[in-house]
C-alpha cells in the first residue's frame, strides 16, 4: 500500500518552521510496510487543500493530513476535507462537552470559537485527543483511508500510536520494507551511476536511489516484500554485485559518515592523527571532533592561514614558500610533516589551497587544493581542482582529506 502526507499550515511555508511530523509518520508507516510516495506542505487555503486531498485519495491508499484542526478561521482542514469528499460537517455535542471539560480542568472557560472543533465529517470516526482540544478523524472513502490529525507533534504522535496504528494494522496487508545504504567516496556521481546502473536497472524492486552531497555519495536500496527475509534476499541480490564493482570506494554500509568510519579505524589501529589547515580554516579538525570519542585518536590541529604561521607553528622552510608558494605540493608536504613532528601523531593531514572567490592565480586558480598525509612511510600529496563556490570547495576538500586517511590506513595509498 502507498501513502501520502499533507502538512497544513502557512507557517511551515516560511523559513522559521519545519514539518517534522512527516518524518515520524513516514517511519511508522514504513514499519507497517507502507511506502510513503508523496509529501507536501499546503498553506491555510481551503480550496487548494481540498484539491490536494481529492487528488491524494484518487491515487493512494492512505492519506494523513496533519494540522489545521484548531478553533480559528485559518484552521481549514475539516472544511477542506469535507469539501473534497463531498460530505457534510456534523456538529457533535458530546465532543464540544469534552473540549469544555478539558478547559475546566485547567480552570479556564472555553471560548465559543472552540465549538468549531466539534464538527466532524459525516461518516468519520472520532479520534480522541488526550493531549489537546482538537479531536482527530478517521475516514474511509471507497478503498482509501484518510486521517486528520492535530499539528502539535506531541498530540499527533499520541493520537497516531493509540488510535491510528491499531486501525491500520487491520487493513494494511502484511509487508516488509527493508533498506540498505552504501556510502561511497572518491568518485563523481556520474561515474558512479555509469558503473552500477547496469546492475540496478534490472530491478524495479528493490528501488535504487543515488544521492550526492558535499563529495559524499549515498546509494539507497529499498525492497518491499511479504516478509523481511524475502526483502533482505532481494537487497543482497542487487547490492552484492554493486559492492564488487565499487570495492574499496565503499566506506560505510551502516550509514556512518566518513569521520566516524575513519575514527573507528584509528581507534582499532591504536593510531592518532593531527591536522594542519590553511584554506579550510579548521573545518577538517571540526569533522574529526564532531564524532563522539574523538579524543581517543585526535591529537590536535593548526590553522596556519598565513605564511608566517606556517613557518612559526609548523616549521615550514621559508625557502619552500618562496620557491613554490603557499599553494603547492611542496608546502602541503612540509605542513603535514611539521604537524606530525610537533604533535608526535601517527598520521598528520595538511590542507592548502585557494577557496576563492578571489586571490587565484594562473598557476593556482580558485579551486586548487593540495592535501598531504604524513606517517612513518613518508609523505603523500594529492592535488585537486574543484569547481564551485568557497563553501563547496572547502567541504569537498575536507571529505577528500578524510578519505585519503582512510585509504592510507588500509594500505591503498
């Protein structure tokens, strides 16, 4: 079965508010074996909302609408749903009495406007709300099911768990949704897709999605079957050949980010790392220390933005800077060697480059970066020419540095 979620509220179309209810609802529906195929946010517009409800129920089995059940004029969910279903709104005195009693328990008098919350769509089952004043509604329409739930997360979660999940369990066919995530580094999104598309395109189930962000590639495999065992079998059937094609480019199979994977490798090998940064300005050190327990392996770092600090803090030979410049293979190597010497770490990473948007030269245009790693076996330097703005160049460089360390520990560099 497929489901759609509509979040109602003009406030969620502003930068200040986010729809977090749909994340919770998606997880709960997936646990039931229900695939969420569409999510949307609609402002407090009755006509637009009615059209969205009508369309959702025409193509999906389950619809959940959250928000817009309050007592004010801009709470239009009840009216929009009734309009979409071509049903009447019926006033329920017992619901109004329950709302009034809730106000009395708080030593408050119920405003007349709160009676709007006692209107229920004809034929709907009332879903009690023990966390607030707005009751929810469960509606069956032909072969589809609609739920109108309150917007406040603590009210919605309690109502969904106590009132909706038991009902859904009776109508949702037994099905399992299983997912597998592979995280990949060291290649472009287009190269990745060219390599693995011949495998995953043979299958509609599992569905395969490739996501790219900040130099980090994620492959999502999603299988739907009658049992978890069948779904796991399908995932293995597709992911196995993909893993063989990608080999050591895969750095995570459980969703862990690269800094966590690298930290685990350092800890396992009883190794430590230090950093020397120029163009990334501390971002690489922040990636390391964002992982819990990083004090086990991260020694410290140097932000040597100027030539003077490279000389003073890292001991970079002034002749190297004069001859080759701050953005060079030689300077990157000297920075890594200096950081390792100063901290006595097992590994040291250095970064130097031109993040832009200005200060590029003919020999080192904007986007030029050098990343070096130093250890007992010597120093290795990698050069890249990134495209994009300042932030993108810096983020991609940090990802590249972490992956260089991962491959160095594994003996692949």
